[in-house]
C-alpha cells in the first residue's frame, strides 16, 4: 500500500499540535526586509514580525518559495517511499504553485500531485488537514486529492483590517482611500473567493466589523451545519478570541482555534487584521 505525504506552504499557519499528528511538510515562504532574507515562520515569528512592522521605515516585500525548495522536499519524501500531494495558496495571489509545477516537471514520472487551494491561512489549512487525515487512513494519492477538492468547496475566509496603512505602503491602495478610511473610522471587510480577495462591505468601528464577520459567516454557510473554525489575527489575539467566542455561541462549532496570520500575509494586511476561516463538515 502506498503512503501519501502532504506538502503545503507557510501561509497556512497550521497550529503545531495539528501538524505533528500527520505527515505534513511546510515549505516556508520568503520575506525580504532590506538586506535580510527571512523564512516565514522559521527565521521570523509573528510577534517579532508585527512589532518590527509597526516601527519600520523600510517595508518588507515577499517572495514565493522557489522551485528548488519544492524539489528538495519532493525528493526527500519520495526517497522515504511517500507519494506526494502539494497544496498551495491561491495561484491568483502568489507564484507558489508555479514553483511547485516546475519542481514536479524536474521529477517527471514521479507520484506527485499538485492542488490549488484557491485560498490561504487556515481555509487552506483545513484542506491540508482533511487530505492528511485521509492519508493517515490509508487513502491513495488520487483519493487524498479528491478529499482536498471536496474540502475546498466547503471552506472560506472573511477578514477585516484595523487599518489600510499597510495596504497603502505595499502599493495596494491609494493614499486618498487610506486617508478617508482612517478619518471616518471605516473597517473594510473582504472575502477570499475564487482565489482572490474581493470587497464585501465597509463598516464603521471595530466592534461593528467583528459583529458583522459573525453574521457573514452564517450568511455564507447557512449556519445550520457543524463547522471547524479558525479565527485568525495579526497581533490582535484578544479580538480573535472574542470573535471565536461569538462564533461558538452562535453556530455549531466542533473545533475552534485561534491562529496567527503569517508574516508573509501580514506584510500586506498589517497589525490588527482579524478574520474567520471555516470548513463546513461533510
């Protein structure tokens, strides 16, 4: 019987206690900060990153894991007798999938499958864990990929930003839009759908934005089925814990966690970002 290993990238930021239960390999994304090249979650951790980000005059930039990074991991797992399923963040947000494609091409004929999660953070993490659990039950490579695909259709993520300053610094929005949002205390809500971030609505005040996230979760899921929930945060754990409690008191949550936003994603989101990732149980 073949055995299957799951590979993903660090933007999933799956809690360590869950990673340790399954054959999951995480390839770090890359943060470039001035002269430094830092591996996401290895050379720099979230608390250090967000503290530094709030004070910096030099904005970091990001780069996807390289084809060589993927090829090294693929070769190691193949040598251990594994077949490989690589699940990456949305190909519309990053070139990470392209790196995986190049690595697979260099290992032509080997049992490697690639899967675009069309999302990131724990919305991707839930897909990774679903596939890893299937692998632990003895599922084939094709079956594990099918499990990930089914999970993708039941996952989602909605987020709100504390400030638009970091989107502005990264060149994602103009200064006028950032200024207006700040002056009116507007908290935009966005959703990752179809592999890209799309605006949902704008809400005034932080507390109203958090309440609206809880409402939107019900609107997106129907609110009737059991769900796995992860409330993500960028250096705003208290708000994420509050959000998780509100979700637990409103919906059927069979598993709820609070997770960090990885430094690579946080480069564009900025401190104070919070959101809800979910997976509806099949």
